[in-house]
């Protein structure tokens, strides 16, 4: 895209920026393009007009088909000019106009003539343009010229042909593959750029043949590759071969490692860095293998070039995540980078030091960071805060200095995300380091005095209500909380009232004071605040009424709702006021999913068994009504769970089929939703034949076929299997759709009398352990965990083996168990070496389950986890562990 030009006048410092393209219009430029038709061409003026056209095209200006064609034909007349500069502009405009196949023929002869010209500049550009605008048929005609160009003595021509080959490989790979011999010869070129482009194209040609790539790397690592760019490419290809080849289990040798180590001693800095980075990213790399790479990266830390310092410290930052001890030798050099003018470098240096530093260096680092924080943007500050949190968890005895640091920066200027990151860190430290609780809570109380973010204030008050009453002197927090009732907006005032009630419920000595404060809230201007104060006074007995038991009060204030808020809202909206009070037990406890996967767009109304409920109150109700209409399912009991639809066919196929898995205590019902997408066919006697040979614990008991399936009319087929009662049986099921096809007359819509039996293979279906879990969240996991008790708790440790990342391991376990992540713990912070995930749900049989999983990186990409399960039944806790152990 054309860049804005700046014109400066030495005599006028305030001279405005000027662009030669300012205010140009497409219509005026098209008028100017008539100069292309002048008998006496003015090369300078023509170049200026082409420049304007290119500017308009790159600015997104739309040219109509007629306008583009007229410009194209006018430009082709410029081939008669012998001006070199104008010819280059002609090549550019032809590429940008992207002429149609008919128009390409007009310029093909001129471009082919330029390809065989004695002027190398013409030849190179003609190759680029021809390969950009030609189709496959024309390409075969010029293939001979392109092969010759690849081995041309002029490097500009050779590079043009090679780069064109790289682009053409995306559309016509079979033609480009025939150039292997010429490309192989070009790899031996002494010209750096030609060798680079040749190696890139040769690898692209062989990329799908692992053995050929390995041979290519093996031959080139033994020869001399002179081009630094080609050497960088070769290092990347070598790393790829190393990753794909297994380490020799007998000798422990790693193929091509010596080549990578040898590249660390070359002259080109880009090659040295590429080799060092490749070594640090090797799977299962040892400290001995890392040492030479760390040494050269340490030298780059003191380079005068910012790009080298940044590259080195970023790579060391990644290494510190898996091998912190290997990076400690670089700490002195990285400390000098804290004051680097480039804030990206200084931030990476700080976070790396926080990962590799020891306990004795914490105080010194905190002093350096304090001066540094005010000079960087919020996104960098968040990275530093997360690193400090990890350091505090690593060295809990240093919590005082680290907590004071977080408190100080919390009072400084900053955006919402930055403040939230600090508060999240303080909350985690309070939960994980008991000694930090009281000081941390006071820091949070001091912050809400001046907090401008409503969300953060309410979250702090909520946390304070749960943790404050458990401290040695809960009375000292009351002043901070009650100040919010007077000085904040209605949302925060309401949250403060709830927090006061929690203190009153847990601390008997504070009850009289809490009652006085709550009574004052009865005169608040906001309805929500007054309603909450009235409710809590009634609950705690502050209004003179008979109070609930202590257990009931605590369950009301601290207990988890155990209901999806969306379901509760829907049920309340549907509730019609009557003498009977609203029953919260009537609210569905499962997460809502799409009840039936119907075909989009208008369709005919199905009849009989094929007719699902049109407007279900909830998913579970829709399916229960559907299944209860089938007499054979009457003794199956209450439906526990229905899955989301699983597609068994690909999109745009003749028949569309998906299946919903309905889980009962002793049965599993498969509901196949079928749609016929062929207008000329009517399907009759439609059924699904299910093979359960790989699901030994299941036996088929019911199959309900479909009598007919007209075009675009959804229909249902149900197949039921019996399984051991209360057992999370798993297995794979093979599905075959069988039916009789009858042709339909498109004019009359009548089907023929005779039909042909046919079948259609569907995708396999699996019943997994997650199918026996309901995703039910809790509003306060910590309270729910404590209320559940340790009676049925089971704890064990597992190794998950090598994983791409900690986030991938967390996601895999969540998907395996099928439980609901709580409090956002499914999200793993970047660069974390440990993480705790909280899950909740209901196991088949309506048994509540809570799971706390602690993940950690144990060695290079090896992930270990500690699994703690609490439930209402110890056999269920054992079952969860069995699922993980076998998964």
C-alpha cells in the first residue's frame, strides 16, 4: 500500500504533512488514464497515472468490470514504450488488475517476449506477472522457459522463477513438482537469495514425503549452505525432522543435534539465534543439550542491537518455564535489562527473573520493579503481576514484601484489567497462604475506599463476607464495609448489606452492631438495598421475629444455589402467582442445550412419532414428553440427562442424521433425528441397525422404526439399550440407516408403487463417562466444598504424560469428566506452570459431586495432577477416580 509522503520546509517547522494522493478521485484518475492512448507517450506522466491507479486499488476503491477492462487495454499499449521505469509500472498494474482469462491472451505474447528478452529486468518481472495471471493450460506452454529461468545465471531472474514456483505450488502442484531437478541445482547456487528461495521450494515439493524431507536435511547438513537465510530455513526443517523422529532408545542420541550445535558457532547472528531457539524447543531437551544454546543467548543479552536483546530474553523466558535452573546463570545480565529503554525487553527480563530468582533475591527484585512499573503499559504490568503471584506461591515466606508490593501498585493509576489482575492475585495468596489472610483482607478494604470500578468493589465485598468472619478480629472490617453503604452506588451498597449479614451470621458478638447498621439501611433510597436489609434482619432475627436455626441461616447466606441462573430466571418468568408458593425444586438443574436439531428454513409439520414438542419449557421437559409418549419406555424411570445432538452424517449429504443420547438409570435411548434432503425420493420402512459388539454391557431391548420419511420432513427413530443399573457403562456403537427408496414424480408429487431397498452407513457413536454427568455449577465453590465434608473424599495423584501445554491438559480432563467448571478455573493463565481447576456436577443417581484438581508441569511438558473428589456417596468418589485412571 502506498505510504503517506511527508514534505518538510526548513523555514517552517509547523508545515502540515502533505500527500500527493490527497483528494484524488477515481473518476478524475480514469480521465487522466487517457494519456495511455497518446501517439507520443510521456513515460513520466504515464508512470504518475499508474501510481494513482495503484493507490486507489490498494485503498480498496472498487472498479467496475468496464472500468477495469478499459484501463487494462489502455495499459497494454504502453508495452511499445522502451522506458524501463514505465515498464516496471506496467507490470505492477497488470498484476493488480487481475485480468480475466480472455484479457490475459492480449498480454501473453508481450510478456512471453519479455521473458526471452536480453534485458534481465524485463525477464524477471515478466515471469512474476505471467505466473500471477495465467491459468494451468497456459502454464504448460511456458513451463520450459520457467525451468530455464530457475537455473539462469542472473540471480534476479532465478529468484523470480523460484518465488513464482512457490506461489504456483498452491494451485498447480503437479506442474511444479516436475521442476525438482532444476530446483535441486539452484539449491547449490552461490547467491544467497537464490539458495534461500530454492530450498524453500524444494522443501515445499517434498513436504508430504517424510523420508524425502529427512534425506534432504541429511544431505544439506553435510554440505555447505552459504546463505544465512537458507541456513535458518534448514535449521527449521532439521527441527521438524527431529520432532518427527524418535530418539534412539539404546544410545540416547538425537539425530542432527550436532548440526544445530555447530550452527551456534557460525558468524551470522540470525543463524545463531535460530539454532539456539531450535535447541531450546526440542522435546525432552536435557540440561546438557541446553547449555551451549543458553551460553550464546546470554551473549545476545548484552548486544547493542535491541532486536537481539529482545529475541534472547524472550527465548530465555520460555526456557525458564520448563528449565528455570538452566537460566539462572543469565540472571545478572537480565537484571541490567530491567532499565532497558525498550519496555518489551524490560518486562520480559523482569518476568524471567521472577521465575528463576531464589528466595534471597526477592527483596532486591521488588525494589527494582517498583521504579519500573510506572513506566510501562497496563498489558505489561499484568504480566509482571502474574509472575509475582507465581513467585509468592513458590516462596510463601516472602508473602509480606510481595503482598505490600501488590497493595502499593493497587493504589496507583491503572485500567480495569490491571486492577482485576492484582485483586485476583491477592485473593489467591489469601486462600493459599493462611498467614497472608489478615493483611491481604486489609489491603483489599483500603482499596475499595477509592475503587472506581463497581464490579471489583462487589467482588471484594463478596470475598470479604466469606473470609472476614473467620479472622481473629472480624470487627475491624465492619467500618470499611459500612462506609460502602453511604458512599457508593446502589449496586455496591446492596453488596455491602449482604456482606454485613454474613458477619452477623458467623460472629455472634457482632450481631447487635450488625442489627443497628442493617436497620439504618431500611431508609436507603434504593429498593434493592432496603429489600436486602429487610430480608437479612428477618433471617437473623433482628426484627424480633422467630429466626431460623443457625444451620438454615448459614445455608441461606453461604450455601451454593446449585441451579443455573438462566433456568431459574425462565422458571420465575413462567410462574403464575397463586396460593401455592414458587417451588425452587421445580427448576431444571441441567445446563440448557438445543432440544432438537432441526433443519433450518421452512419445512412441513411432522406427524405421529416424528412430531417433537413445538415449544418446550426446557430441554429436559421436551425430551421427557417425547419419550413418555412411547409405551415401551414407561418402566425406564425418570430421565437423568439428554446429550446435545451428535452429527452422524456430513453436511450437504443425501440424508441428514444426528442422534441424541438419553440416559436413564438402567437404560440408554438413542434418538435418531433424520431428514431426507432429496426431493425426488420418498423413504419408507426407515430404521437404524445398531451394532453393539464393542459395547458389551449393553443389550438392545426396543427399536421403533419410521414408517415413511418424505422430503424435508424431520422424523425420529428410537433404539433403546439396557445396561447395568447405576453403572457408567461405556462403549462404541456402529450405525447403519436402512430403508426402501421410492421415486417421486416431481409434477404430481406421487410416489411410485415399487421401491428399492437400500442402506446408508452412518458415523459411529460412543457412550462415554461424561454422558453420566450433569453440568451443574455452584456459586461459591469453597463453601460448597466445606459443606460437603471429608467423609466421602478421595484423593490421588496421576501422571498425564507429555502435553502440548497446561491448558491442553486442563481441557482434556474437563472433557473427560463432563463436569461444570466453576469460578472461571477452566482458563489457564499464560506461562503458568501450575493451575487449580474446580468442577461441580451431578452423577447419575442424582449424587452431587465436587472436584478439585491441581495441575503442575513435572519436567519438559510432562503434566502431573492431584485429584480430590468429594460427593454424597463414597462409591461415586471412587467411580470418578476410576474414570480418570482408565481415561
